[in-house]
C-alpha cells in the first residue's frame, strides 16, 4: 500500500493527458475504471450494486468533460474522489426520491440475494453428490427448498417414515464425513 | 462497454492549457464588463434618467469605489476555487461579512455624529438603489454563469453565490458612477443590500444552472 505512488502515477498520467497525450489518457481511464468499480460497489447497497458500472461511466465522462477544473498544482486523487463522490451522492439522491425496489404483494418480502450464496450452493451440491441420489433429493427438498417431509416423501412415492429415516441417515453419513468428527 | 467509452473519450481528447478554467472566467468577466458599459448607460441614464456623474471630488465617491470593488475582488478570488469539485473555501464569505460589519460600524458613527437624521440613512434613492445594483450587475452575472456551466462546482449554490458576489460588487461599483448619495450609512445599508441581493440571485440561479 503506497498511496503516494498511486497519486504520483495517476497525476503524471493526468498531466500528460491534459497536454494531449491520448495514449497516457487511455491508460489513465483504464486505471480509473479498475479503481472506481470496487470503490462504487463498496458504497452501494446490495439492491443497487448493479449500478456501479453506470456510475463508473458517468464518472469517466465527468472526468473527461470537466477536466478543465483540475488544478495542475493540486493532488489528482482528491479531485477524482470529489467527482466520484459527487456522482455517488447524485445517485443516492435520485434513488431516494424514486425508489426502484418494487413492493409486489406476491414477492417474498425477505427475498435474499442468491448470487452471493452461489459458491455455498455449489459446495452443498458437491457434498450431496456423495450420498445416494434419492437421499440427496430428499435432503435438498426438505432442508434447502423448504418442503415438508410429507411433501418430499409424496414426490418420491415413499412413506413419510421411510423419508425421515432416509434423510436422517443421509445427514448422519454426511456429518460423519464432513463435520470433522474422527469417527 | 466501458472499454468502448474509454476508446471514444481518448479519441476525443484535446489538450487543455494550464489555467484554462481561470482564463474562461476572466474572459467571461471581461465580456460582461464590456457589455455593462453601454448597458449601464442605456438603462440607468437614458431609461431611468440617472445621469452619469462621477463625483470624483468627493470623498464618499471613493469610499463607495473601494467598498464595492472589494466585494467584486473577493468574488473574483472565490469563483475559480468554488468552480472545482474539490473546492471548498469559506473565507470569501466571512471576509464579506466582516467588510459589511466595518461599513455598518463607520456608517453608524457618522450617523450618530449627524444626530440620527433620516436623510443620512435614506438619502433620496434608498428604495431604488438595492434594485438597481442587481440590474446593473446582470450582464456580468449572466456571463459568469454561462462560463461556469461546463465547470464542476462542489456546490452549485456556493459557486452561484460567489458569481453573484462578483457581479454584485461590480454592479454596485458601476452604479456608484450614477449615484449622487453621500451618506456613509446609506452605502453601508443600501449598497450592501444591493450586493447581497445580487449574490442571492446568483445562488438561486447557480443552484439550477450549475448542476452537473
């Protein structure tokens, strides 16, 4: 972490860009994109995180069209942050006035963002692959998808008791293998 | 998508000379001032019948001359700084407030010396002076706001306020050449009010026009 070197590097590129060096400008904009994307993503709520790319583009456009306001004798990153902050505040205001989260009656109110758990989901599938297919199905339906044991049993054409036993055995075998028990 | 934008922007790159922002503002100010010459003559002298009589022999003329020019200079220093996204300065407004207090102080003393007679405060033109100053400053204000549109002020309102201060100071300075009032208190109250009205007008217009 050497913030000074980042500042020096970006400022050098900016000064060259202001003098008309298109190659330096291209490098600068690419660098800014890499730097701004996580900067915005970190500040946006989960519902708006997809706007990060728009904000990056708006910031690049502002850097371009308002580059006249950069004072050559002052730090570049401070100027850039001021612009990015301005765009961010603007975004927050716009969405505070007109929230874009639809509150449909039939949508689950506590819907969670599944994409964040995609990795977990993949791990679960890998683990379930180690038990028999039917047991894996039963566990998936009852434990992950929220079906009752009776529903799951009916889907597989078995009695509720048999399903319960199957789930219990499957989980037990999984625990034996993955829970770190040295049994 | 973003790469496309980068390509487009870097193809569109044109060099920006040092101090381009200051030069833009100075050019606008010069244009506005140039327009003000005939404008003030036409509006104040020909239309409103206030003859161009700079009372150069009187001390009060020079007090007004300096007082109004001071606000213009403060605004002049503040406009470029407040036109930047990272520009955040308060001293111009604090300094303006102090200048106003000093003028009110001196004005009150002179008014007291003259036994609180109303003409020292109201003169002949107290009811028009604060309106004619913004009117006189209008060309400069318009030129400044126009020049500041492609800039990126941290706060559009503050940038507009600074532009209004500059235009108000300049308008009052110009107006002093058409004004025969010689009361210190008159200047401290009504000239200041005229400048403040212009600054407020700048702030209101800037809030809308200088958004980015």
